[in-house]
C-alpha cells in the first residue's frame, strides 16, 4: 500500500494546492473591481450549469477508460489553462472575462477529477484499506487547504494574477507527473458503448433498487453545494463591508484546519460507528454551526468555520466509505455522476439566490437561509434513519 500511496497522495497534494490557491484568487481578484458581486455569482452559476451538462459524459469516461490516465490528462489541462493566463498577464492584457473562463475550466475539470479520484480509490485499494486511505487523503487535501489559506493570507494582498497563474501551472505539472508514477491495477470491466439514454436508464434502475440508501447519500451530498455556496457568499459579504482579503484567507485556513482534524481521527470513528450514524451526526453538526455562523461578524465566521470543516469532512468521508462498500465499481463513475448532477443543480439554485441577494443588498440573509435549509435536510435524514426498514444497507459500514 505504501508504494502506491506515496505517489498518489503527492499528486493529490499538488492538485489541491494548485486548484485551491488559484480558485481562491480568481473570485477575490475579480471582486476588486467595483460592483462585481453579481458578476462573480453569475460566473459561478454558469460553471455549475456547464458542469451539470458535462457530468453524464464525464461519468461515462470514468467507467470506460483508465482512471489513472484521466487523472493525468486532467492535470495537463489545468496546467495548460493556468499557463495561458500566465502568458496573457505577462503581456499586460487583463480581463475579468479571461478570469471567468479560467474559473470555468478549472471548475469543470476539478469536478471530473473529484469523481475520478473516488472511483480510482475504490478500484486501486482493497476494502480493508478504504478507511485508512480516506483518512490519509483528507489529511493531504486539507493540508493543501491550509497551505492555500496560509499563503493566501499573505499573497492575496501582494500577488497579482500572473503570480497565481504561474504557481498553478507548476503545481499542476508536478501533480500530473506524480499521478503518472502511481502504480495502478485496473480491476473494473469497461462499460459497453451504450447510448447516453441507455446509461441513464441503467443508473435510474440502480437508484430505484435502493431508494432509501441513495436518498440518504443524496442528502449527505448536499453539504457540498452548501460549502460552495458559502465559498461565494462569504467573499461577497466581506467585499461589501470592506473586509480585507486576509479574513477570507483565514476563513479558508480555519476550514482546512477543522477538516484536517477529521482526517486524523476518521479511521477510528469509522471503526466504531456505522457510516449512516456518522453522516447523521455530521449533518446536525453542520446545521448547528451554520446557525452560529449566521451571526456573520468576521470573527464568528472565521472561528466557527473550523467546526464546519470538521463536520463537513466527516460527512463526506463517511458517505464515500459507505459507497466504496456498497456500489459496484463497474458503475461507480455513473452513480457518482448522478449524485453530482443533483448536487450541481442544487449549487445552481444557490448561486441564483446569491445573485438575487447581492443585487438587492441583502447578502446577510444568505446565511440565515443556509442555516434553515441544512436543518431541514438533517431532520429529513433523521426521519429516514429511524424509520423501520428491512434494507440491510442502513446498518452497513
């Protein structure tokens, strides 16, 4: 396990530090122009809509081609995009539309990388290794978040787009090399060349066969659109109140710190409690912290973001581990794609809400609405968990 893990986690580290710092810088630098809150929200909305349309095609790629090759190609694409931005800014040309396009390509490719990594982990590791590698991945991923946050505290006030883009180019290149060096044993059977309609029918059949399981999985997935919703709402609220970029970087830093703690303890938590139990606990934790964060002073936001990061990561890892054990690896890409489409649709609605609230100068209400919605999600998940059911999946790890 050690031989294949070191190179793989190195790839994930440089992948995360590249996209994390670059994606943190892009909206913040766009917001330095006057009255850009609505523009940034609409860019994010466009990214999610295009991701929604692309997801079915990406999920078919994951179940058809080498998942290792997909990870490599994805990093080459991101390095190329960052290099183009570097060259354009080196030439003295600046455009918020260029930055919006770069954000779109990084956003969509990052979604592909996320689902590919889930399928790659399930395929390249054994069931008794899942909990351990999940914890290690979380430590690495949140280490990159901490690194991006720590660097951002300094760099958002001193670097321009040229420096951020150059850094992303180099980091993505290193990630591609690390993935290429990762030992990989292909185990899944490539899906037949069905039409998109046939693939969607297969996924629908699978979801219908395990309704309660996939409903809980989807409810768990809603913490991701909530996370991306806050990642856009927070900088807009900060910019409207002339809060410095250091507070936004600190927000990312604290989120990474909380998630890092999860990575250190999650293997023990998974050994002691079932994944559905941990998901339920985490959902209520996220809901409670959103209520406190809705007070929306910079100090409250940054302080309690660490707890939000802990519960968000716990929920995600428990869900992913549950799916590693329950979902057929031959269709994992398409199942993740279906969950991703539902999640992306929810993201889009969130960005519409942010744009409307920003336009109406009611950004603060975005925090109240987020807290109320996550509380409803937690209660619905609790109802499903306590309902009497003959499905053995609810008691599975």
